[in-house]
C-alpha cells in the first residue's frame, strides 16, 4: 500500500485545477515527478476556487482505491472517487 507523505503544494509536484461541469466542482490534482496523482482536493460550485492545499484523507482514499474505481478517463475516475469518498464519509 502506498502512503502519501507530503500533502503540501511544492516545487517537486505539478498542480492543476480541472472543472467538472456535471458535478459542479473544481478539482485540484497534485502529481509527483512521475505524473502519478498524489494529492486531491475539490470545491463544490465555486466560480473561482481558492484551494488551501490538498485533502489528506481524500488523497489517501484515491491512492488506495483508484484502480477499483471506474471512469471514462482519469478525471472521471477522480470525480467518481470524490463522490464515493463523500458518501462514505457523510453516511448517517
């Protein structure tokens, strides 16, 4: 199991923000030098998101489970992972 050790935004990572219209969210994606996703965060319905780093728990969830989550492409897989994480952590 791969554990995420560095959750800060720094020079050794690439960071991008993608808009997912169907989910009405911006997703921050942080990649390591090999292009692997190592950090995620999202903001729902924000027009101009101001991210304060990545969400450690969401990021760990994605790293541990992304191979089991289906999507049309990587962004769709990430979006689906966020939905699963949200529902799992907000279950009553």
